[in-house]
């Protein structure tokens, strides 16, 4: 079921200032038709400002917004054919579910019979047809969210904008609703932009993730690439968890690079970009990409400080002789306990490709 195929969205060199403060710093994004893109970053990074610029609630200082190949900067919000699901859903409590979903259609002067048909289609899509006559204030949080989504999709938007849509939901309901919204977005074929500061949400839902920091675009790539191959030190530190080991870039070759850690160990790593030999660097390794052994096998000596069994995973905190604390996670087999505190172990990366190198911050 493809009720309203989405259209491409281009943000061309968008810059915006609030007074003297730079909120968006020359951001360019090309979003494909039908794609779901997450704008991810900490508070104040510019993601909500970008969403408001797309919607037409504020006018950018410079740059262009293009939907379906046509520039829309001069159009008011009501004429941009953009659907919005607000953080608080913004439903009308005195209206029924069906009246809320059909509100945008009525405001556009859609024929009543056509509006009823479209409203029924949307309620069927979000699986709320049986609640069409109920007041929205009588619904659960998850049901209200689906009503807001159906209302946004009813007008057949060229682009759907979702502003922190899960923030009001309990954690137990959040994953169910993430899956539900992605299912509905796929079924409708709508181009969608979701604003979030939740990494798991962005990595789990999006086709591509745009990571923002202080108004700048740090990386725009598929979730696995953002996680496995962060392009900047900020992305490496913001997305997921990473151990940071200081050292010096010791060698470069066709297979990658070698870093001499400050503790004397030599690590084979992925080749860094734009870093000269002899430069101070940090080698970054995610906890799941570290390996423990009881014998020196290309690793460096450490001591187990703490072990925590977390269901199917064990997380160890280990300490190097120089006092550097690292986190290491590994699958837990049935009946397996963490290594005892004080156990001497050797630590090594799973592979050279699992080690990312950046210039020392």
C-alpha cells in the first residue's frame, strides 16, 4: 500500500542566526524520496531549528529549501505540503479521533465524501478504525501518537516531520511505537525527517543519520557507518561508547596504520585521514571490539577492576598499569560469571578495522 509517495528534500547551504548566535552553520543535506532521515545531536545543536525551517515556521538567514525539485522558501507553512507530528501531539481534546484525523482535510476544503474515505484509510493504516468515534483525551499515549501520525499523513504530505515524537512515551512503549511509525512510513512511502537526541532511536529507525554539533553537520551516513566508521572525534564520542587510548601515529602503510600507545603497546589500526606521522593521536575502540585473554597475544597487560553480568552480556571495567580505565563487553555463555576483581589479563582489539584514529583533541 503506497498511499502517497514522498518527494526528495534538499537543504542547500542552510545558515541561520538568532541575533548574533549561529544556530545552523551552512548545512547541506540531500534526502531521497521515501527516505527516513534522523537529525541527531545534543540540545542546542540546530536540529529543531532545521525542522522549523523546513516547515516554514522560521525563515533561514541564507540557503535554500527544495522539495521535489522546487524551491519552497517563499511559501507559507500551510502551502508547503509538509506534515508535522509535534512532541506533544497537539491533538484537539474536544474532537473525536476521526475528526482529528480529518481536520487538515476539512481545512483545505476537501470534499466531505473524499475526506471521510481518506480518514478511514488513515485510521485503518494506524489500526485505530475501531476508535474513530472516541475522544482523543480518552486514548493512551501510544494511541494518541498514532492519531497524530494519521492526521499528518492524511493531507498526503510531500515530507513528514517528526519532532521528538517518542519523548512523552514510557520506555516500554517507545520501541513498539518506533517500529510502528517506521512500518507506517514505509507503507505510505513518505519522505520523513525525525528529530531526536536518542542515539538508539536514530540508529534503529533511520535509513541515514545526520549528526549535528553546534550547528555543523559532522556526518551524514547510514546508521552502521556512523557507528562503525565515525568521521569525527565528536561523532565517535557522541554515538555509542568508545574507549580512548592516547598515543602517537607510528607508521602508515597500505594496510592501515600503527599507533604506539602511551603505555608502550603497538596497535594496528585503520588508516586515519589528514594526520601526519609522529602526531599525537587517540585510538578509539568500542567496548564490544576489545578482547580479553590470559596470555600476551598481541595485546597489553591490564587488571580486571569490576565485572557486571547484564543478561546475555558481561561488561568488564579494566585498568591498565598507567591507570587508564577501559570498558569491555563480551557475550555471556550460560553459567558464565565475570572474571574476578584483580585478575591479570591481556587486552587487544578484535581487528585493525575496529580501531579508529583521530588527532588528539
